C-alpha cells in the first residue's frame, strides 16, 4: 500500500515518516473549508502515529502550511487532539511530543508499551473493525474487547469444543413469559414467509438477533454494501441473527424497496459477494466460510407486486469475522503499511510459533511483518530475575563522579591512546554524574557490522541527559561514520525496548568525534529531542541500566561476559541456598552434578553454609579434592581447610567435623580407602558401647557421573550404594553453544555407554529437561571447532585470538589453554610463545604462561586438562590430538571448564 515515505535527510537515528503539508493551529484548522482534506490530513497523521507506535517509535515530520504559524502560539488543532485522545484514552503525553523546527512540525512517537494494569495490548490500533451485537446495536469493538474475544475463541478452540450454537427457531411462544429469544423465534417465522403486505406491521422488534433497516431512496446497492459488513460481522461474532432490509425500525412496518428500483437477483448476488469478501481469522481446523442465507420476500400492495424485502440470516461463526481489515498500521520497508486481519490477530495474540490447530504459514509469513514490533525476546528467563542485582553490582547509580566501564577496556584504551580520557571528559562535560560504557564496537555488540575506522564507541548514561553514543574515529576523513553511528544508535535503542523491555521515552544521540579535535565534525547537524527524552532521575537511570544489562547479557561482548559471570554466580548462590536446606537432616549425601554445573563453586558455597548452620570454626570443615591446583584455588576462596586426597589419606584430622569432597570422579583407592576414612571422621562409632557417638558431621560428596575415570578403583561405593543422593541436572552456567556441546556429548555417551559408567546414572540425563534448563539460563557465547591443524597452525590461531581478546579489553587471566595431555605442555608452550611474539604490538606486555596452580594469578593458564580439573575460565582453548570417536571424551572435559568461549583445536594425527 502506498503510504508516506520515510525521510533520510533528517539527522535523527529514528524511523522518520514524512506526511507532507499539514495545516496546524486551532484557528487555522477550524477555518478549513475542504473537509475531505481536513479528514485526510488527520488520518494521515493518525496512521503514521499508529505505525510508529507499533514499530519501535520514531518521528513524524509535517511541513507547516501557514508560514506565520508558531506552535507555542497556535497549538495543534482540536480535531487532531480529539483523534489523539481516541487513540490514547489514558492520555497521549505518555507517547507523543511535539517540536517545531522552522517550517516543520515534528511529532515524536514513543514505542508502544502495553499497559500492565489492564489487559495488555501488544500493538496499538485505531479501530479493530471486529463487530459484535450489543442488544440492538452493532458495536465496533475496542482493541481490548477484540482481544478478549480473540482469546475466548482461541481457548475454546484449544479446549476442542467448537461451541457453535445453531439457531433453534422451533420454539413455541409462551403467553405469559417474554424473552429475547422470542424475537428470534418470530424473526425465523418471518424468514419462512414468502409473501408480505405493504405497510404490514410486524409483531416483533429489534434485538440481539434482529436488525431492521429501511431501504434508502438513493443508491440502494452501494448503501447496502456499506452497512452490510458491520452487521454481518456483528451477528456472526455474537450469536447469529437476521438483518431485515425493508422494514422501518421505529414503526416496524414493511416498506420494502420499489420493484423498479432494484433487481432482486442482482441484489442477492451483490450481498453474497460482499459477505464472501469479509476478512476472517480461524483458530479451528475446519475453517468454514461465513454461513448465511439471503432471501428476497415479495411485498404486495392490493395483490400487486410492490417491491421486495431482503433478509440475510447469519449463523454464528466458529471464529472471528471482520467488517474490514483492522485500522492498524506498522512500518514496513520504510512506509506506513496497513496490517491484514491475519497479521493483526497474530500480533495481538503474540503467536510466536504456530500452536496446534493453527497453520504454520501464519507465523512464518508474518515474521517479517511483526519483526519490527516488540515481541517476546528470546533471553533466558532467569535474566529478568537478576537484572536488578546485576545492575546494582556492575552499574551502581551513585551521587559521585562519572564512571568509565568496563575498567579493563578503559585502561587499555587510555594507555594506548594518549588524550582519549581527557577528550571524553571534555565531551561529556557538563555531565558529572553517570556511567560511560565503552566498547570496541557497540555496533558489533548489538549485532551490526563492525568498522575498521572506528577506535571505539562510548555510551553515556547520565541523569538529566539524553543517552549519547560517542563514536571515536581513527580516520576523520572517513565518510561512513555518520551512517555507522546512526545505525548503531537506532539498533541499540530498538534493543533497549524489545530485548531490555524499557518502556520509557528514550533516545540515543549519535556523536562523531576524532582523537585530535575536540570539536564536533563540521556539517554535523545537531540533534534535538524533547525534554521528556532525558533521564529525569536516578530511578529512570536505574531502569534504563537494567534494560541495558538485559541487552548486554544477550549479546556477545566483554561487558556481556562480565555480566554473564556475575549472573552465573547468582545462579550458583541460588542453587547452593536450595541445596543447603537439607544440611540438617541429610548429613551424608552424594551430589551428582552434570558437566558444567560448576560443582566446585557449589562445594565452596556449601562449606560456608555448613559453617553458618553448625556454628563451627573454619578449621573444623575439611575440603578434599584430587589435584593440587584445585586445592590451592579453594584455599584462596575459603577460610576452611583444603587438602588433596593424598594428603587426606596421609594425615590425621582430629579437629575435623565436616567433610566436603569434590571431583571424586577423579579419585582412586591408592593410599587407602578414603571413603571409610571420611565416614569415620564425620561419624565416628564408639566401639563396644553399642550406642552411637553424639557427633554426626556432614559428609557431602560431589561427583560428575559423566566424567568418572577409574572404573572400579575410584574408591566410590557402587552407584547403587551412593545413597542418599541428589542429582543436579539443571545447573547450566555457561554459554548456550558450550551447553550444546555438552548436551550432545552426554547424549552420545548415553547411547554408547562406556563400561565404567553405570546405566542408571546415565539414565538421569534427559535431553528435554536439559534443554529446558539451557533456555532458562544459558547465555550467548562462542564455540568453534577446527580440525586437522599442525602445531604451528594451532599456535597461530590461539595467538591471533588472544591478541584480539586483549584489544577488546580482556585480560590474560580470562584465558586458559588446555592440552589433552599434560606432557604436551612444553611442546605447545614453545610454539605459542613464538606465535605470540610475532603479533605482539607495542604496549603489549610479554606473554607469560602459568601452570594450573596459578589459576588465581593474572596470567594465561597453559596446562593439561587434568591439572585444570574443577577449575574454569571465561575463555578456554582445548588442544587435542585428533582422536577417534570413542576417545572423544576430552570434549566434555574441555567444555565443562569454559564459561563463555570454547575453541576446540584438533591436531592432525601424525603417522608414526
Ligand atoms: Zn474457525
């Protein structure tokens, strides 16, 4: 459909709709003599407002007809205001702002946000064009009532009870009781007649089921076609009924239409055509057409044919009939476009994927149309629960000075580019309270293309200021800067609304700056927004930052990784709180944790809980694990005692009351029976006395059932004796891509179980449940696999990636490079040092690798995977010689140690 086009000349990073010349001002509009023009100007603006509301907001640009017009003096015009009031019954100021700029009037339209207090409407509509009978009237339903009707029809359909009550006209009228049904019964009697008398008076009146209409004297057919859709839609959506044309609704006298004025056969045909064209929407499988019967009754005057009465009997409809396509609009291909009835229903009901009974083509066809409107974002549901805590933690709103975030990236940028920090401070002046969030490319963070010519972007979020996106150019002569900045600002704003769920007025003003000149670039037109687009106070700022937290968590960036790690920590805290509820009554427990659950973090939290619940000293709680590196890590994280299994077997632990054992899947019975020893410490038996000692401590044993190594020698009791037991299957604390790898591996292991894994343990893995947990918790990340590489290629790949990470503000302590076998460390170290030395740039400190024991330090870890057991890092490179399918076990090991980035690099198998 042809509609107003968008304007590319305007400097706003918004959807702009140009509506051409419009008369503005109270007096001017009152004086307008061309009422058609007045109405068309009005509807042009209303349609554009509706389209922008439904498409993420934007700006309408109207050329002011009267050159002497001033918005401040003359206002808008009563008819326009009335139309706005109709569109926004609860006030238009929440959505609209006006600004005169020279001879243009700009109308700023905020994105539509469903009212949470009433039935939330996902889109805005001028008119639904869905009618229903309300006793003797046909009512065009409000969007809210139309939604109620749609929901009712949909749920009736889902309950598979198509309640379509047939008209039952064969009741006998009762003498003393009168009901509305009587009118219907009389109408049906009337419908059976074939002969009427001119001016005969009918014995029934209009009702829910009956409507009388007189034929007009002029333009009989066009007039009928004009009113017919309303009545057909109303009767069909209600309970059916009779539209009787040719009877006066006041006197109930039969007039009919003079026979020379109308051709009855043609009239019947016209009516049938008209009804068949009415838009419908079906929730049902059968999808019947509107069921109706048209009958022409002859009207006689003194036995001579005078004319005709036309009766349309409409059956109740299974689903929904529209009088015409809804008066609701969206922006499509930059034009204001009317929605079809189907699109409208799909958007109103937020039909994401086709539910049973609804054809697939609805959703697939409409994705493009609906994509510009707010839709349920695809983020893990847990994100919403924690967005406030995350914002308070990473972006606290304080009264103090400006904060530059993320710190590591700012440090890198400011040290690499002298003057950048000062430049930013002058740019941001006079804002003194707020947060500036840097990224190497905000475009990349919101899913757009990154540009080589951009040094970085910085987003200013401050009280009493609009959001400003500063784009710092490397080459000031590059022409793509404005496009880049505008697109980035537009996309980020869209995401704040659709993904972040921000419902306030928000704008992002793009600003291009260059390192050497503090000036705005010449030729850049300043962008003005209404006052209400500024963040008014701390509350609004927090709300916006929380939306930004959600947007960032759902993207791939340094910020996203930092938020993600915090998010996973919160999830683990929640899980440990839940688990520790059973500390008092379940002193001995086997805790089976699926890969990626981060059982070490869980174990550490549980030790703290033990300390609190039993009011004991840290020294009374003992942590036991297999590897030295893990033991060292745990010692740094907790005040409790931590030893390796070897030391545990060799030492005496007289003061220990409670024991938490971690990574027991790696244990073996070398040095003795660790399980018996632990039991005897936590629950000593007094020999001979026949009664148990009063002391009964906690012995909780964590293990990953999928990574049990030593089949019979682990020292663990057989799976059937690992009781009581809890299985944690829903703790997914890593990127979605990494969780998928683990899921596939577990599936594979379950299908071809190795002899050392017990089938009942594997049975605990259920794909559907695991996927559900992934949807609730997993965040976007990266997983790449490269095969058939040489040692040198592996080293180059890792070096390039690392260099790239450092450029983006990641630190060496975010990275672990893990070899499948510890003995390969030396070989890779040499290759890696060489490769990294080659791409080392100025300012980069020399790369130093650390063993797994240095996990708390600031260096890149390079070690064997076993040495890194129980530990994790944000970025993991897993290096392995190419191996056969059956040996692909390390994939699961590598995956369970990575949080957001996993690179699996397989070396070509060397022929010996
Ligand atoms: Zn239907």
